[in-house]
C-alpha cells in the first residue's frame, strides 16, 4: 500500500486525545501524507489550506463539535472524501444517521485493532481511487459531450460552408481558451488560400510571431497532430496543430496557439480536441457535399432555364395572319421544360398545317423527343408537295420509333391540314385526345362533335398505319386541339359548393375536367373565343400544375 513522494494520498486524523492522535499519525505516515488536528475547527482550517483529503479518520466525542457534525460540514465541499468514525461508546442513533446520510464510510470502536484499522483504511483508499477515477471519467465525458454539443450547435446555426468553418474555429478557440486559433481548408492534400481565424478578444498579444506553417506541413505529411512549445520574450508559448480528416480524406488543419500559459497541452485536452476535430470533419464533409449538390442544382437549374428558352423558341412565336381564319395557340410546361408542343405551318401553296402533340413523361427526356419530332415534322411539311397527314405520320413514326421504343417513350399527336380555298380539313390522330369541333351557329347543341378517327401513338409499333379523316368546315366553325394536361386538370364542380372535413376546414368539391367538361366551358365562353381566358379559368383551381398544358384553335371566319 506504500506510495512514494508526491504520489502519496492525503489522510487526516482528528482526535482530542494526544496519544491517540500520535498513534494514528505513526500508523499511516509511511503510506500517506498525513495531517493531524486535535479538534474539529483545526481540521476545518487544514482543509481550507490543503484541500481535499482522500481519507479522514475522526473521533466521535470531541469538545465543541463531535465527529458526525464535523463530517456533515465537509460533505458538500469534499463529496469524494472517504470518512471513518472512531467511537468509544455505542450511540446507535448518531451512527445510523451518519452512515445513512453518506457522511461516514465505516465506523470502528475504541480501542481499535490496528490490523483491522489498516485494512479498513486500505479499503477506503481503494474506494476513493475508484470514485475519483469514475468522477474524472464522468467529468471528461461531460466536457466532451458539452463541447460536441457546442460544435454541433455552431454547425447547425451556420448558413453556409464558410460560416460553418468560422463557427468551428471560434467554438474550439473559446472552449480551450486559446489566444488564437487558425483553420485552413485542404483540397487535394494542399492548403487553399482561404483561412478562418479566432482571436481571444481579451488578449492584446499579436500573432505576428506565431507561424504554424512548419507544424501544418508536418500534419499534411503525417496526418497526425503536432505539438510544440517555445519561449518568446521570456513568456512560454504552446502550439498545437491537429488534422480534420474524414474517411482518410484530409479536409482541413486546425492550429491552436496559447500564450503565457505555464501548463502545456495535456493529453486529455489533445484527445478531446482530436475527437472534436473528427466530429467537425464529418460535418465539414457533409457540408461540402451539400454545397456541391447546391452548386450542381444551381447549374442544372441554369441549364434547364437555357433549355426552357430554347424549347420556347422552337414553338411558333407569332402565328400566321391568314384571310378567313383565326389561329390561337398556348403551351405551358409543368416544369422548366416539357413534352407538349404545337405547330402552325403555312405551306407556300396555301395549305395550313396544324398539330398538337404530347411526349410521354415530363422533363428533359420528353423535351428532347419534343425537339426531335418538331424538327422531323417541319422537314416533312417543307416538302414541295407534302404527303397526306396519315403518310406524314407514318414518316414521323419511321424516323423516331427506334429511339422511342428503346427508351420506353411514345408520342401522341394529332395532325391536320386545312385548305382555305376548299375549306376542307384532313386530319390524322396518333393516340391523342379527340379534336373538338363546334359551330357558333349551333349554340344550343347538347353533345360535342368529336373527330374520332384515331390510331395508336407513335413509338408503339415499328410501322404506323391509319386512315385520315375528312370534313368540310363552314363559316363559324371552330376546331380545338388540346393535350391531356387540359382535360385532366382538376377544377371545382361548383364555385359555391364547399364541404367541411373533420377538422372544420372548408374543402372545394373538385373533379377532373375531362373532354365533356371542356365542352361545357367552351359553351360558356364569350365570343370571339379567347384561349388565354379559357386557360385562366381552367388554371384558377390548379395551384400546382401537374402536367404540361397545350391548346390550339382554328376558327373559320
């Protein structure tokens, strides 16, 4: 049990009988750093001067203050001290109270057995060491947890990657009372120009003498922390540089500088800083990934904006002014780009070609197929003598079907050719919703007139075949071509009809428009027809546009 030099634990004996006090002193002086007091007040003064004792052995019966009262006054200040009570009489109530309240570890009666007392003190010292070890472990764990929480909070409050780095360096610098703290990000095992610095606002020391470059180079080389100390103008300086690494990737180095401290960095501090650095490295890795994703997202957004403008320019920006007819067209993609399109083409020989199509799906793939079919369609219509609409459709399918089939895409398309001189309309339909025809002369018609000649969409079969539909239009007739984004839009059945759900919130009774609903809206529209007004009514109840919406009309004047 013997301990040497400064490693000896402190033990105090308290007894008002000089012989007992000397005996206790001689018993333990070889194994402990022993302090003795002949009364409780003297013991209190020793505690004030020399601090916590590992073990205190005190007599119970003493003048002015007994042993249990003395112990009770030391519990709050020195909770880890082990207390042993000597008693020469049987005061059961006092002993029970003292033991139950935790003031006394053990008690022993006078006269005591020396071997038993030594064994009891040895047990007490073992208990003290265990308590101190657990207390230190708990203190380290709480300190670590507190620092980790501080770093985590700082990271969460950061608005961007740079502010996160500044928060990390400031939090660590403040926690470890560094004079200054420097963080340098690393890219590809090399320092970048950016640096983030914390300085103790209470310190007036300049950092001009502190150059951590050599230590940082060593950390870059070894990936391990570097510790150094020196003297500047007779004042000690301590330097610590730690790596911030995640999955063997060095993300940054952190250099701490402490000026004027006699105590160098302790192993506990270094381990704690290294643990925080590891946590910070994980956060930095995630933040950097998030930053890159944001940059990529912004890049994609910019590219999609360019694609949207290109796609918009592919559609006719101005519609032809042809005597005897009026053409209107609108196209609104659900995303930046979409798969809906329309075409209005006036052939040099006078025929007016109209088309509305819809590529399956949304977004960029649909937009690419949309651009392809417009290109091929315009090439077909630019022939000196274009073929019949159904033959043009066959040619479109032949040009695009291989790509469409291999990518599981298809295109619905209605294509019509109107000859102003004869007022004949020839049309063909590849799986698109029915064109709608009505006349201003027949405003009381109960049923819509759908042009029902139709075949399968393009890209379903390698060879597309169908007949063309033919009819002659008259003055006052209007032909309407629309995409399914129009007919599948959700609208309120009755603007005045609402119901309340279980929470008491009013909910509008809504349903899909469908082609019959579109027909009813058309009957309510004022003349002349305005597609923009019609679309505004359809979109009024759709806060989120689920699909591309395209509509085209041909009015015979």
